[in-house]
């Protein structure tokens, strides 16, 4: 058996997305986003978010995040984010590079969600002090790095503070669809209606080959993004090959169906693991990612049975499990059954 729960990045692309790329590759079209397909994607996202939007397609989540921040943050400012966020820990120095030197400030909060009290304190101290880095932007991860999801009320509480100090809010939506399915709300409710100014609308983890969308609700932030995208090397000449992916992703609710399946597979896994007393669920999964602590020896045993997942990067015994739109129910059941079997074997061994 060779089954991986390492990341939703390991899954390929949905069939309809691949078919759309092949179709878009036929014939000719104007370059650099001046094609009908790219206009169509903008219209589709405007319908999805129930408002006028500006859309900038890029091919990576890193590009979407750092270009968004570069449009929001002055070079002398800072970006508030959670201390466990992907932005702070997994985007290398790209945020600093693209913003021209803005500082990332990691804040605390349970379940990798920013504590509003910490944000208020950090964002309001020493305002106007030339010796202190000034507030520049706020960035929220939805889903967070531990698999939790900000509620609509939690998002609004943070964006209200950001507005009080005059800074814009970015949402890192690498797993946007998974969060939306978990909250059972509309895209508008989870973004601009809750105070979000720009969202990195992720698609690559959920069935697209290589396409992400910077969706801008605050039109005041648009004026520099065209230039910033070109300057950063992310303006694709054959943009129609990106827009074809995004259009297919948004057609017939593929993006929601894929996310729903991934979330359901994680719910199945979590329910199964909860039935094993020796396994500790660290942060209950709300979407498609789970951190849990396994008893001694179980990680090695599961990996010896052909299951792949990340461990050894955190505290002893802590592992990360991620499901995707391609995860099979039987693979989840086999993983849980193998964990139970280890427990049975360990119990027998302890009685010898």
C-alpha cells in the first residue's frame, strides 16, 4: 500500500480542468490577459462574490499572497499575521522582497487564529513614533495552518480593529473553498462583507494545475497591482491557459464539490481516530487538515504499512494529516484500521 496524507498539493488536477487547458491551447488568443477567457473569469468571480471585483491571475499561492501585500503595505510598514501562519513561516523572504522591506509581525492566539486583544495592542502602540515600524496591513489565513477556521464573527472582529487603525486586510485563502464549505456561508459573507479587502483565492490545492486569483474588493488598492505583477515576473503572456483552469474550476461548482469531498474525508478520519483513546486530537479539524499526537511507535508502524504523512517537525509524536479531492474513502478507513491494529498489538505486547 502507498497512500499519502502529506498534503493536498500532492493531488493532481481535475479532469475538466485539464480538458479546459487543452481546449484553450488550440488556436490563437491575445496575450497578457487580453483574451476573452480572462474577462470571463473576472465576470465569474464578480458573480461569485456578488460585487464588482478586480482579478489578477497568477500561477502560485506565494505570488498571490505577496503581490496582494505589496499593494496594501508601505515599505516602512508591517504586516500583522499569526505566528504560526504560512505567510510568516513558509513563504521564505518573499513577503519582505515584494513589499520592499515591510516587516512581518507574528501574533499569538489559540488554534493559529489571531487574538483580537493582541492585534489591538500591537496595532495601536507607538503610532506616529518614527523609531517604530508602523501598522501596514493585516493578513488572515483561512484555513489556518493547524486546520482551524475563522468564524465570520472572528474575521469581523479583526477587520474592525484593522479599520480603526487605517490598515487593509488580506485573506490567505489557499484553502478558501474548504473553509467556505465548513462555514456553510457565501463567498461574500466570508470576505468583503466581513471586512476583507483582498483575498488570495486559492485553487491549486483543490483541483487546479497552476492558477490562483488575487481578488480585490477595495478598488483603491488596484492601481498598482498591474505594475507590481509585471515587475514581479508573474504576468503570464499566455494568460488564457491560467484563466481556462479557473473557469473550469468555477463551472458547475467543481470547486465546492472538490472541497466538500476533502472535508468529508477528513471528518471520516477524525471520527475514526477519536475512537482510539491513545491518540490525542490537538486541534479538531474543521476542514481537511488535522494535527494529532500518536502514541510511541505508531508513526513508524503506519509508515511501514505504506502510509505517508508529515511528522517529526513538531513536538514528539505530533503528526499532520491532510485529505484532498482525490482522497479515497477506503484509504482513510485503511489508515484508521491500521492505527487500531497497532494499538491491539501494542496492548498484547505490554501484557507479555
